[in-house]
């Protein structure tokens, strides 16, 4: 991409792929094993739960636009998605344990 200068930790969303620019390493197993996003597929609400603080929570649409953004200091969060269009969304959670992106389908 002409003029694109990614920084480490940058995330690029392309169709249903999330490309993360950074160093190669071991996937963050602790956040992967403790985070639950349900139900998936969802109708109107998605619930996030973690064994610790959720931290930064962002929801991106299929175009990579942020449609929801918050910092959660508790281990549980319900996101009302009634006003969102049906389709594919990416839920990004980042805290001291790392960063994780999960796909969610809204029916």
C-alpha cells in the first residue's frame, strides 16, 4: 500500500482477516484461554467475560470502523448490538495480559 507506514501493534482489517503488524512470537495463550465472547452468532447482545479485568474493548465493523469503544474495569461486559447491522464484527480486547481479537456474527 503506497504511503502505508505500520507501527508495531497496528491492526489492519481486510474482509474477514485481521492482519497484525508486529514481531513474531507465541500467541497470548492466557487471554485466549480466559476470555469468553458469547453468544456467537448473536442476535442483539454479546457478553464478554474474563477471569480478570477486561480492559480496553473495541468493536469494529467489517470496514474496520470502530462502532463501540470502552475501557472496562470489571471482568464482565454486555454490549447491546440492537442498533448494529447484521454481519461480521471484530471484538478487540486489550489488557495487561495482551491483546486478542475475536470474530462475532450478528444475525
